[in-house]
C-alpha cells in the first residue's frame, strides 16, 4: 500500500478524531482509504471527512492529500 502525504510537510502520518476529542492514528492509502495504524482498531465513531497531520498544523479532507 502506498501512503498519501500531507500537502504541506510531505509526511504520511495522520490522525482522525471522534466527538469526544480522542485521536486515532491512521494512514491514507493511494486509493483514498483511511486505514488505522493499529490493524485491530475500529474507525467506528470517528469523523473520516477530516484528517490531521501529526507533523505540522495541516488538517483537511483526505482528498487534498498528495502522492509521491
């Protein structure tokens, strides 16, 4: 699986948040699929319409990520 990268800092590590503010580390595949870093974790209850970069302050739609 190839990972999509942050358009600002070119890092491929992101997280998503739920309504309680809990973070779940994820990657975004080159097909646009959000994949939890921990394979046993569930995405249920998390907002998948917005991802946050671990490295910089960027956040936005997974569709805005770039390939390298």
